[in-house]
């Protein structure tokens, strides 16, 4: 093996991980059914093992200049990923700023100290992960946001929305964990309570829905959609249980909600796994809010004129490394919409880290629930006069 290859080996290994993580992320954002998803996982596993084996074989037996084109090309791709792409994305992530007009107050609670770790742990096959040192799965961050939105009707100033997502009921946790999360949020005053999917990972937990969701009450209603995990765990039963708990199913459709003299168009979707609402059927409204399980739909939402979009699905990555951030992120855009706020055209997107996950491991990425208080932005007098003139002309 040449000296040049030995020096490049750490970068080749790191670049291989970068390329494979990107492939895994994008594949999991395609909306594949279970059979095709398993086929892709097998293919990815083959690539993860075979491609570095190919490079090691060539490096051991041949000088770089005589490597076959596929090995040379993949080696170059790995080097670019390690030395250019990863550093560039890390710098861009560090420099990214949230949209203006957003303030936060948050409280972090250790539920295991409050209620006892043994009371919150379940007996499921992945429950042992909750014992891993440093696992933050029992911590809960309650985030209260004031969000200024220019398109919010002035009369709605102070409208409050509680957002919960990605509960991932499974017997890794005891039901009392999810009840504790609900209790911590049900004392929030809310005009709307919204749940954006991934509720069930274990069929045996279907009867947990009512005891947990019965605790939430929005003055203007409770609304829910499903996530990709729910669609493989008796979705009709999940919808029925949510409706019995007082939640309206908005999967793939819109609902007009009258608030004073103005109208809110509220829609929901778990696309690409579930149906997408017909944007042409969107009600005429003064403000549009979309519940989308995956943040990948934000560009579509922007074209539709959505004002606010709330999502989960990505869990913030669950494991976030210092400087680098998350690695695995099930999204067509890989790590772009990992967590927090993003502005895409007219649409303000918030991506929650969610509460749990199929694999209950969290490091540097605690579970969270959010309450948004929406604030109207006062319009300059000249803008108001100009708008009135346009209305008269039209």
C-alpha cells in the first residue's frame, strides 16, 4: 500500500461515511412502502460494506494510477465529501440564522427525577437503550415561542397553538412516560392543539391513545394527522381512537375554521406516505396553516401560499455531535431541515425534535413540545393606505 493511500485513508473512510449517510437519508425520504424500503436497506448495507472493501483491495494490490475507473471515481468522491462538502456544510450550519421576529422561553424537565426512572421504563425489546449512559430520552424541553407573522390578521394577535409530534408509542417506555409528557403540556392554554404524526410503533399500545390524548383541549379544536410509522400499524384504528379522544383527522384534507371575522385554512398531510391535500380545494382564507409530518413538503407549501407549516419526522437527528450536528436524517434534503425555524418564500416552517422514537436514544437532542403564540406585525400606515387603494381599484 502506497504512502499516499495511507495518508488519505482517514479522509477516504470519513468521506465514505458522508456519502453513505446521504444515501440513507435520501432513501428514507422517498416514501417507499415497506417491501421496497427493506430492499433499499439491503442494497445500502451491501454498498456500505462492499465499496470500502473495493478501495482496500485496490490500495493493497495496485498503485493509484492503475486503479479501475469505478474505484478511482468513488475514492475521489469520498475525498471531496470529507475535505470539501462536510466542512462547507458544517460552516453553513453554524452560520444559519433563524428568521426574525421569534423569541423563546423554555423549561427543561427531567421526568425520571420527577417520577422515577423505573416507573417510566417499559419492558419492550429496545427498553435497554434507555439505560445507556448519557441517554436524554427522559428529559423534556417545554418551548414557548412568540412568533411574529406579517400575514396574521391583526385581530388574531395572541392566537396560541400547541404542537406535539412523534410520540412513537412502544413498550420501550411505560405508558406513564407519555402521560407525563401530556400532563406537562395540558396546562398550557391553547386555541389549537395539533399532532403531526408517528404515534404508534407497537400494536399493543393502541389502547394508550385515549388516556394520553384525552388530556389536550384546544379552544378552537384538536387536530391530528398520521405519520409513516402509523401507516403500518392499523391506521384506521389509530384514527378512530384519536377521534374518540377529541381529535379531528385532517389527513389529506383541509378545514376552514372561523376565528372572529377571519378564516383559517388548516390542512394536514403525511405525504409522500399518505395523501396530499388538493391545493385547489383549499378554502378561501385569511391565514393558511399546514400540518405536514415531513418538512420536505415546505417547497410545495410555499407554492400554495401557506403562511405557517408545522412538522416533525426528523427528530432533530436524535443523536447530534458537537460541531457536525446530526448525521442520520430521513429526508430528501438530508440534514437541511433538521430542527428549528426556516423561511421558504412566504412560508415559515418549524421542525420539532419530537418526543420519542422507534429506537429510544437521544444525545444532544432532548424531546420537546412547543407552544406558539402568534403575533401580528403592525403594518406601516402607507402600506395600509396602498392596500386600500388596490382594493378599490380591484
